[in-house]
C-alpha cells in the first residue's frame, strides 16, 4: 500500500534520497520540475502565456526551474519571485540566477511593493509560492497575492501543494488565503488533506508524480495513513481451488429488509452472491419472500413469519459470517431483536444502515459488538456514532479513537472511502465516482463485504477488497452508463467486470514475469 506521509516525513525522505542515491538537492529539484513541465506541455500549447509566482523557499525554486524549462520549450513566461526580506533558500537563489540567463524571460523579483500583472482567461498561472512546509495560515502580502490569483479567470496550476494549504490539519487555517488550483501536481506521495471533502475546491485535478524518492522504510516513515490500489487488490484476492464446492466458499447470513424495504435485502443478497459466497441465507419478513425468490433464486430464505420486521433473534453460529442492517428499521421490537442477536453471534459481522442507527440511539449496545466487526457508516450515520465534528480531519481522528476503543473496523463511505482499523490505521480507497451517490449503493457494499467474510477473508481484507471492487464496479458502470444514469443495481451487474479487471492484471503480471 502507498504511504501518506506528513510534511516533516517528506522532508526526511528528501534528505535520505539526496544522501543515498546520491543526488544533489538541485538535481532532485530539476528532476521533479521536469516532470511538472512535461505535464504542463501536455496540457497547454505555446499559445498560452505562463505567469509564474514563486515563493522564497524550495517550492519557489521548483517554480523557477519550471519557468526556465518552459522558456526553453518556446513558451512566453513571466516570473515573479517574492523575496521579501532577502531570505530565499540556497536552491531558490541558484535557480533565480539560472532563470535570469534566459534571454526571453520576463523576470521580476519582488522585494517591496508588488505591482500585479494583468491576467487574462487564456493565461496559465503556476503557483509555487509555498509547499508542504507551511505550518500557519498565510497573512499579509502573501494572502493578498493568493486572493489576486483566485480572483483571476486564468487556469491555475499548483506545484506540490496549493499555496496556503496545510498537508494534514487545516482546522485553524484561513481557507480564503488558500490558492484555488485547477490542477495540482504533487510529488511522490498523496497528502492527507487532499483526501478530504473540504479541500476538493482547492486541489482541482490531482496528479501524483513519482520523482524517485527513496523510502528507507524506517521508523521515520511509519505512518497510520495509506492508499489501497490495484496492485494491493491483486495480491490480496485468493485463488479459488480447482476441487472446490459451495461449502468451500462459506455460508453467509443476511438480516435485511422490513416490509416495504425488500429492495435493500435484494441488493445486498445479489451483491453477496456475485462476490463469490458459496451459500447465502436471508432472514427477512414474509412480505419479501416472493420478491427475493424471484430476484435472487440462489438465496435460501429464513422467514420472519410472525411480523413485518426483524423481531426475533435466531441461531447464527453455524454461518461463516453475518450482516445485519439494510432496511431493517429502528422499531422498538427490532432494537430488542438486534440487541439479542448481537449476544448470540460472535463471529465475523457486518453492521450497516439501520443497525448503525440503532447503535447511535443505544450506544450501550457497542459493548455487545464482537471485536473485528465491520461498521459501514456514511457521514450522517458516522456522526451518530462519534458525535458532531467541525471538519474531516477532526472526524477522522475521532473515528480512529472509536475504532481503537471498540476494536472494530469502520468504513467511512463516500469519496475516498476510508477504512479505519482497530489499530488506528486509515487506508483510503480511491476507486469510485459521484454516480455512486445513489440509494442502495451501501446495501451493495454490505453484500460484497459479507461474501468476503464468508470466504474466510479477514475483516481487514474483506473491508479493503470489497470497497475497492465496489468502487471499481462503479467506475466501469459510469464509463458505460454515465454517472448521472448509474443506479445501485448497476454496481452488481458490473461486479463481474471488476473481478475480471483484477484477474487480467494478474495475467499480464504473470506474462511480464515470464518474459
């Protein structure tokens, strides 16, 4: 899994790379800036004027190198270096002197007053004022420059980090003093703050550029934050033995769907069967029997005959995994049944939807939730569990504490879904798209998780693989159907293609290894 490092750790990795490659800091800056320049040249032709705003540190040095490289590529470039106080970094100074040797550069070094250039909508602004080292909000003149950039109609490209944004916690930041980038080209590692909803307007289209930093895998790069990707899914997905039978892949149990909410039971059931479970038993009221038998004939039904809702617990120890919650409601009878069911079941468990609403209303029931259970709240359900928070960073920290206190896994559903572990680690999934913000999408995810648990995947593996495949199915569906037209059942229909994509990645990997 890819690490998400703090700004201090990134500086340490920079220094380690410089020492061990070996490479000078200037040459590393050249390497990083060359990749940024290649991206820019691929996006914009030389008809655009480029205006570079460079700060006094190494982020400014990067910007000056990019300015020089663009001049060499035939672009019209105006560069503004803000050297207030005559205190620029050594590498920034060297690249200032190199840039001034370019005969066609329009270079301005700002030491006192800044007379801003006239900017048109066809111009490209390169933001290199401040990078990852920022630890307090921008104020004064630099805040004014940021506001000037944001007021323009030009396309804004930030190097490494939009100036003014802190890489993790922006709770005390002044967000009106942060550059609104249309593109951000960040170096080597995604930044934690980039994964939060509040920062989306500042990041624009994000590209992570591999600049060849060497991670020593030592204590100073230990982090609780990671990103899960295709290579991780490929490694984690098990090979199905040739001499298998339905019992090999587990017997799952699902408690879902009061009367009128049979769709939740159907979607979770179909997703479970599409994700490899050997058998599935669905506990549901009599009203849902006919729809379920028609929609999911593969499922076994355990019928709640005396009521129109989940009202009586039953023995589940014979099942390999249990999921409770989609569409069960929060009726008092259901609350009692849910509480008793938790007492009876101590195996792999998924809690979703109304199960989470019941826990929020009756927090004392958390003591009955078995260790390593998987909770799958969306933002509103999460607030019911952990309480109100002011921003995504605070929400994440409180979720980590909750997961550690109760020894459970929590999947915070949404863009960049976060899997929070009982150890306090956070692993981000980056598949998925806004088309998945539709009723029933969470029921599908619960069914996929349940299937993996039934197949004897660990709670961590089930959480990661299910979230990845759920998002990948959404991406494949949106590519064919558009985000606007995507509905939850499409995710189930595209699960086979999502699995196939992982298997094809494995095949291509095997072929490369044979060459």
